[in-house]
C-alpha cells in the first residue's frame, strides 16, 4: 500500500529515494513578474473601494446615533403624554377600568365603568 506524498517541484523522486535537485527553481526563488505588480489604476481602484467602504461605515455609525436619539425622544414624548392623560382623579369622576384579556370570557365586557369615591 503506497502512501500519498505531495512532492515539491525542486525534488526528484526515484523509487524510495528522494533527492533535491539544485537546478529546478522553487516558488521562493522565482522573480516577481512585472505583469503581476499592482498598477496605478488598480491602486486607485482599491483606494476608491476603501473610501467607499469607509463612507458606508460612517453612514452606518451616523444612522445608529440618529436612531438612538430618536428613540430617546420618542420615549420622552410617550412619558409626557401618559403623565398628562393619567392624572389623579377627583372624587365623583367617572372612570373606565380595563379588564385584562386573560381575566374575561368571550361575552364579558372589555371595560368596567365606575365612579371615583375618594
């Protein structure tokens, strides 16, 4: 049973012996190809991509800040409205008391009308 071995191009295999051939170039010995070097157009394209990504990131951060500010403002409006609508009642005022859904049957009313005695 033979085991699979990945060979290096600089190694020559003959039978069970493997020798290194000094004449074959390896990936490390190769000179960089000038056609593979980044050109000014590819650098400008990559810079424009980087700036586009940075602009998108800045927009996301700005929208998150705005959303947080709007959410706080909305909570303040809700609290202000509830304080104005739910003032303490005076004796003799008519009130409506809601009945929770779990405490009533199908035919029961949603609210109970009452009079504030004290």
